[in-house]
């Protein structure tokens, strides 16, 4: 059963590698991935070890349960069909919209589905995990703000 579809909040100020759409098609709960040029850093997203999310690389609002950008996740459409309360609320604090949706579908980061799948399965990294390839970038028509990059210890190896 189920629709087999996904819900993704795409935006006109992003640039997409078409591979992300193929990857997200197979989402069964919530899939997550890295986003480039967001949150005043070069890349933010889930840290993955052996196919599982083990942490987050972010410099903004680290107190969030799922500290990620709206462009960095997709939800199985069935989740919306099966939960009438799964929706955005105007009372949700700024920066917590993503978490408000995700936490209604999964309860912990180990349940998230990191993308791209092949890279996630191969992610060895140390105990802190590693970033996966970036398939979505915030490419606004402005100079990117990476002013918080220096506050994060590791410099990501990404191809831009």
C-alpha cells in the first residue's frame, strides 16, 4: 500500500543536482541530506556513520532536535495522509519548522534516511560521522555568507 510519493519543500533560490530527486523517491519516512551555502557556512547537514545519522554539522540554532535547512529533507507522502496534524503551524518558532514536521514522523536521528544512499552506506568516518556529498545548494542572487564557517572545527571537503 501507500502512495509511494514524497513531499519536498523546493525553493526557487536553490540549485539542485537532479540526482537528489531520484534519491528522495525511495523515502519511506524522512530522508535527509547536506545543503551547501546555508546557515552562514559552506555546508550543513547530517553527519553519517555506517548508513546512520549520528550528528549534525550546523552553526545556526544547534539547540534544534533536527538542526537542518528546509531544503535538506523529504517526507514520505503517506506520513501526511496518515497524520492529520502533520502540518506547519504559525506558532512554531523561527528555525523550528523543519523539526516540527520531522519529529512527527521519526523520534530520533537514527530513524532518518541519509542521502545519497551509496555514500551513506560507505560513510565510515570517526565516531562523529562524516558529511555526504552536497546535492542541493542555496544559490541566492547574492554573495554567499560563510561568516560562521571558521567557528566549526572541521573544514568539509566538498566540490562546488
